[in-house]
C-alpha cells in the first residue's frame, strides 16, 4: 500500500505512530522523484486499515469534514495517494507537526485554552447544525441516538465481580435497560466525532486539532464532551497513580450537583488538580449544550459503560474500568439533596 501511495517517490522513511486501536498509522518522510519545487515535501501521515474502514473514513471527510472543520484544525487528505485495495486501504494526508496529544497538555495542568479551542473552534461547524430547524431535535432516550455505543455482553465476569465489590448493585444489562427507559423532553443532534478521546485531539500552541474521523456520524451534541471527559477522568497517569486517591476525587466530581452546574475552580493545592480543571472546563461547554435537564448525565452514563466494556492492560486499569460501572449506576440514581461545597 505504501509503495502504491508513494509511487512518485525515490524512497520513503516511516515511523510508527502510537495511540490507535486497530489501524496501522505512520509518519512518512518522502523524497520525491520529479517534484517541480524540490525533492523534500513536508511529512505525511499514512493510515492502513481494512478496506471498508478506510472507505468509510474517506466518505466521512467528504460528508462531515471538508466544509465544516477548519482546514487548519484537522489533517488534510492527499486524495491522489488515498487508495483502496482488495482487502485493505490507505489514507494519506499532511502530518500535524509540532503538536502533542491533549493528554500531555492536560497532565501539565494547562488544558483550558486547548479545550476552549476544541469546542469553540474545531467543533463549531458541527455544533451550528444542531440549531438549524426542528429535524435536529429529538425526544426520548438519548442512548437510542448513540447506536451500538455499549454492548453489555463485552463486560467480563471478572469485571462484574470487581464492580460489585466496589459498590455496584445492578448488572451492566440492568444499567443499560435503565438508561434506555430514561425519557428526555428534548435533545439536539449534529455531527459528532464519535471517538473523541485525549489522544485524538492534538494541540499545537493554543489550537486543538482533530484527527481520526473513522467513526464520525450524527448523534447527540453532548456525546463528544462526555467521551472526552471519560477518557481523561479514568485514565492512568503513571505507575504511582494510586486508585484510592483517584476514587476520592472521582466521587466528588461525579456528584449530581456538579452535573447540574460545573464544579468550581480547584481549591489549591489539590491532588490531581489538572483532572479537576479538565472536567470543569469540559462541563462548562457540555452543560451549555443541554436542551433538557439530565442530558449530559445520560451521555456520561453511556460512555462510562462503554469504557467498562474494553479489555484492560493492567490491574490498575481493570480497577478503573470496573469503577466506571459504579459511577454509572450512581448517576442513574435519583439525585438527593447535595451540598456543592
């Protein structure tokens, strides 16, 4: 696939890119054979995956990206190099140089400008569509507009047992059933990224740059902030990141009061202050997107359950994926009177 995509080049050098779940992604440094300007173009990205997945992402660029995501806040495709084979395909575009994952920026404690850029600039074109006519407004259970976001059969018996030990009472099937019965008076639809996590947002300066449009589709506008929040809040920062201290902070952040109104600024000094700040920034945007009360809460429940169905790479990660079930169950409970202090 690489030979075909770069057939006009004398040679290429590739470096693997980390973060993807299934596709092979590379940074490609090419030496052109007969370029009018010269032999050294800027680096490319190349993504190789199953033919149907590459085909779908190419369609998504045409349908959702080209005229709706600012050209400087996403990779741009080189369509001459995007190819489909018998079973695999390759996507090629300009590589986002001098950028880093939002995850790294967040851990340094400086996520505010990047999160603002993400929701007010990179995603602005999609969000505008949510307010164009009555077609974009739905009623009923929010999860019905998220498709197959969660499959309880993928939650292992070991994780179910651990979730019960941590305080869960209901099974994943019961939680899904409860979520499906929650009726919202209204919620808005628009294009959503579909896999907005802290690795799929690159930051360069103060700009947030979206990558990987393989799962872009139409869905509830609160879905993207919910997915991003869960990816940040339940991630492991380092080997020394203890679960007990993390759970205490998560318990505070996921009080019902903080889902009606964004948490206040972090009281310094606070362990994991960066995480508190990230969640606060995301919720300020997410809660402003609500059309009816409880909309963002239901989106969080869906993505917490989704987080709980993927395999873990360590015992610590297993603990957090199990605790996502506990938090999802709490959010589905009727809120009691809480103090927000």
